[in-house]
C-alpha cells in the first residue's frame, strides 16, 4: 500500500545546499520580508525552482482549506512580477462560503484551460499526492502535468514526493509557515494582504494555535506576519465569528448526529447528501465540522462521515493523546498527518459507516495500555 511506504514523520533534513536565513537584529522597523525574526532553512533548489518559472500555475488540494488557499494565494501574489505571470488553480465550485474572503484579499487570476496549456510548470502547495491536486475533475483524468516541472511544498507526512523538486517538512504546523520562509528566501516582498493570507492558514491548521505544532518558531513567524501587516482581528472574525446560517444549520445536524462508543473514547458524526444540501451547504463547505465530535472530553479518536457528493463519502479522522489515525485512514486508501487524516469511499453513507466504525474501534484498542 502506497501510504505505508512513504516517509516517516520527523524533519526530513535534506542533504543539499541551503539558503540559510539569518535574523537581522537591531535594524529597527522591518522594511521588507527579509527583516523577520524566525528562520528556517529553505533548500536552494526550491527557491531557484520557483523563481525559474515564467508562467507557473499554483495548485493546492481539493476542498481547499485556509492553509491551502493562504499558501497558494500568497505564493501566487509573491511571485507575480515583471516577467512572471502567475495564476492559481481554483476550479468552479471548489471554494467554501467561509473562505471566499481569502480570494477577495488576493488580486490574482484563476487559471483557465489556455493557462494550463501555456504553463511552464506548477507549484503544488499543501497537497500530499498528485491525485489530490485541485485542478478540476475533468483535467484530473488527463495527463495535465505533461512532463512539466512541479515544485512540491508540503507538510503532510504522507506526501508522495511527486514533484521534480520536493520540500516536505512534516514537523511544520502549516504549509503557510513554509510559504512564509520560502517567500523570504526568494526575497519576494510580503504585502499586508499576503501576510493576512499566510496568518489565516497558520491559525487554522494549528486550530487557533492550540495544537502542539504551534511551535515557538511558528509563533515568531506569525509575529513577523503581524509586523508585515497581517490583520489579526479581521482574519479572526472571518474565520471564527462569521458563520452563515447555512453553515450553522449544518453544524446543528452534526451535533445531533454525534454518537459515542468505546467508553467515550470514540466519537463520530455524519451528514448525508440530503442533510448537507437541505442546510444550504455543498461538499465545499465540509471541513471544520470534525471539531464537533472531537470536542468531547475523553475522546481519543473522532470521525466525521459526510456525503458531499452522492455516493462519495468523505471521512475525516482525528486522533488525540497517543492515538494516531493516519494508519486507519490508510486502510481505506487515505492519508494525511499522524493525527489528522482523511479518506474517501465510494458507496452509501451507511455502508461506509458500517465498514469504518468497527475498524476504528479495533484501531483504538491497539492503544490500550491496560
Ligand atoms: Mn495544511
């Protein structure tokens, strides 16, 4: 199985030349993106790879979250300059209601069919495997890469290194954190909008700076972004306090459908195609709702089953404490991070639940100590 072969967790520490960034202390007010206080080594070939493009398309994963969108839009804006026409891949219907404000922050063109033909390469961000790239269902069936170079930048432990150049840092809390260092290493200016986009991705992928991936360097990177003009108040309001009634109604369903098993250690919920659409939502709006079953005290393994498209059931897995879930997701052809993973099953919601819940209960038992 593919997922099992790939990459252990931990810093990959590539053995190649590094463009080491040094903090520039004592130079007063930050003048540009090079004045940050947080550092991470960015492989030179990655910097050269992204700067070598003239007409790249930036790609992230299907059902893009704030980390995918933030890194894609900020890198797209950062690379746009005389002599480089950058576009982003964002097929119709793939943007959630909640995150549409992020596109409003970024004045960047969305790639159309002619752009895909003309592109001299791709930058993939926050995307664990080629098949997850958000390029549209039809294009996905084709050889859309056509031997052109891909620079692949990600923090998923299960990344398949599908790029010609790969920079995978599975210890990073977000791809936006990596994108920040990348833009600095490439000496590209970071505008206040770009800073807000990167900050939004860092905030959401660490669940509001509440996961252990919220490291001191990550917080320093956030401080740099605030210095560069990230609007913390506006981002917080848009991400945390701007739910539409449709999203709120979907949450009611997720709460009502939540069930608990295994002495309170396994919690799961679901939403059928009819329930999602009756609430006024679509598949693009499903993401954060896993936080509902996960929020119960004592839950070690949480799952969310959603049928955003008919007979396609997406399952989000979350582990806490010592419980990892990426192996469980891999049993069903999925992948992701150690404690946050996903899979998609064909068939009915009932069948998916009947198949996955017992496997999850068995998986949880492996972590029993007594
Ligand atoms: Mn991410």
